[in-house]
C-alpha cells in the first residue's frame, strides 16, 4: 500500500484543512483567554498551546510549575509512573477513584506513598492537590494532556497513522518526510502506527486535534451518499 503517495495526492486538501483548523483555533483561543488572563511579559514562562476543560487546566498548571522549577522531564516521568501504577494495581486504581475515602486520608496516603518513592516536590504537591480536590481519578487524562504540552515544548509532534497493514520502512520514511514538509522542518515527527481493520484500506492520519481521513471506508460512505442522491431529470 503506497501510503505516502496517498498522502501526497491529498496534500493540497490537507494543507487547506490545517489552515482552516489553525485559524479557528486562534479565534477560539483569543475569545477564551483575552478577558481572563493578563498578557504575559517576555520573561514569563508560557504553555506552548492552550488547553481547555478541567484536565487541561490542571495539565497547564503542572507544566508551568515544572517549567519554572526546571524539572519538566522528571515530572513527566513521575506522572507516567503514577498512571502505570494505577493500571497495574487494582487496589491503587480503586483508591484514587473512591471519593468515599475521607479527603484527609487521601491526601496523607498520597503524600506518604510518593515521598517514599522519591518523587519531586512538584509532583508530590500536585498529586496532593488532586487528592484534596477529588480529582485523582482523572490522572490518566491529565497526564496525557501534560505530555502533549511537554512534546509541544520540545517541538515534537506525535502522529498516529491507522492502516490495515503495517507500513513498510520505506513508506514510513516517505510519510514522515511528507508530514515534515507540512508541519515544518523545526518539528520532530514521531509516528505511531496502529492497525485498524475497520477502515478497510487507505489510511487515517491524526495529530493534535486534527484528523485527515483517506480510508476506503470513508470514501465508500461518500460514494454511497452520492449514489443515493436523486437524479435530476
């Protein structure tokens, strides 16, 4: 399957899609923050991209605190460790989700557990805040959004490519080169391949909040919709 050629053939459409999405994001961002946040000075640390919602607010606050303490990499590693622990330990997973546990107990337990683990003050304090606010159950989503910020900070772009068969090494290289042309030479493209038989063929590319669908499944639906249109006589 010539995935890179599929992408190159759709390059004009992809570029226009990205331009429209970025224009909308800029407009939305200016409406959402202009009245709430003072414009930062040149020396202030800023989040590399605006995140919305409760988990986005927590992730942004953690990023700013870690960046100011110059501990972004350590905090990222620690937050990932917490998420892995919640996946591997049913007991710990249940604990962070159980709001019937008294707040003081949650905070004390979290503080002691991660102090013994040698976590940084930034991470320990952040987890204590989540425990105090009853938001530990959202740690996985907060961690995902925090990693989005650290990747953007480093100029990295995670691109998920869904296909029905693995991309050969040569085609993956061509695909990365094509994406590099679109996203800019100053970006580091990290491609994650996922096998998805439901798309029937072709490929679907996702990065950030953007999706470029060149799957056979979508094209078949578009053709079906076209064929169902009444004939003009």
